[in-house]
């Protein structure tokens, strides 16, 4: 029993009692329990709210990242599809069947380049919509 009293007296902080008698001790006890209260009812809910803000921001980032990667993939598929279609050779064959003056007029107006661009855009849009379905 003497050992318990001796050890407890060694670890008891008399500096806490030195402020203004027992008032200093109770102020330290009050601060201690107030710190515990603040940690449980202020810090933990704030950290949980911060976590959910971070989680929603990260999920939004991942959504945009996956959208970006799917668009890159769909673009590669569209380019492969256009390469297999070989649209320029089909248009060149159709151009050769036209009379020379009409062919020159269409070439001057860049009709065939515009037509190729529109068809490529439609095929790319088709691949994008099929990829998002």
C-alpha cells in the first residue's frame, strides 16, 4: 500500500495545484474534459465532413477521368473504322465519273473535302453515341 501511495505521489503534478489553491486544479480538470468534449463533438464531425467533401471531389475527378479515357478510346475506334471504310477512295472514284468542268468547280469550292469532313463527323458521332449507351 505504501508503494501505491508513493508512486501516485510521484506522478501527481503539484504544479496544477500551485495556481490559486484548488481553483487551479479544477480549471485544469475542466480544460481536460472540455478538450475531450471538443474532440468528440467538434473535431470528429468536422473531419467526417471534410472526408465526404474529399470523397465527392475525388469521385467527380474519377468520373471526368473515365469520360476522358472513354472519349480517347471511342476516337481511336472511330479512326480505325474510318480507315477501314476508306472514304477517300470512294470519293475519288465518284469524282472521276463526273464531267471535267463539274469536277473542277466542285474541287474549287472544296465540296469533296467538306463532304468528307461531314461524313467523318457523323461516323465519329455514331461511335461516341454507341460507346455511351
